[in-house]
């Protein structure tokens, strides 16, 4: 990140995992998330990135919503997801066993559209 001039936030904890947030060149907020459960996933090594430092999957999708309740109702009542935790302004929902690829965080953002 330093060599490419990517600005990061200070690492912090979210749902017990270390998170390094940053913004990509197109302005999309992203984050790298440590997850010991991903150690068994195949590494997505490429170029000069060694396997031990490579991505192993996508942790979750985060949605900013004006109000948590309507979207939570769709996730739980229509899609069968379940609420699995709260951390600050985030409410986490999971499907199936949960984990990478089966997690959505809703973030309360009263000024958001919708």
C-alpha cells in the first residue's frame, strides 16, 4: 500500500477480527480482514505476492441503510438469514453456516437513500 500511495486507516477490531480499511483508486471503501478460519482456504497468490500473504476469500458485504429494520426483515423473514451479532453501528446477518461469503453487515446510516 505504501509503494502504491494507498491511504489506510489504523487497524481496528470488528467482530473480534483485525480490519485494515482503505479506499481503492475508484473511491470504493474496502477492507482487509484477518480470519483464522480462512487458513484452510486456497490462497489467491498472484505475481510477486507469496501464498502466505495472499487473499483467501471475501469476508462479508456491508450495506449502509437508512434504517436497519426493513432490510433486516427481508434478510430474516424472506431470505432465511439470521442475526449473528452487533458491533457498534453494525448488525451482522449470516446464511447457512455463516463465514466468508455468507455474511452481510448492515450499517445504520440515517442519511442514506432508501
